[in-house]
């Protein structure tokens, strides 16, 4: 299993989306990609669904959204 972290909290759109889309093809069955943002990435969810990925979103006390992405 490989864990990839993209800390996009200081990046402006659309850079976080671009970085995630570049990383998705490298994910295999047990790999996880974690994206950190200060806003919930609603447009990303539709793209993940369409490309066969699942995700789990959590919100930390400091306002950071953590989105864990895996292959379905």
C-alpha cells in the first residue's frame, strides 16, 4: 500500500483539482490518496465517482477537510 498526501490548503483553484487528477492514475488497489483543503471540494466528488474512485471526507477542528481517495 502506498499513501500519497496532497496538502493543497494554500493552493488556489484549480490547482488542487489538477494535482489530484495527476495522482489518480498512479493509485492501485490498496493505495490511498489524502487531500487536505480548507474547503470541501464538491466538484471533485463528481469526477471521482465518474472515474471509479471512492472517498471519505472528514473535517478537523482547524477547518481542514481531509479527503481520502481509493479505487473502487
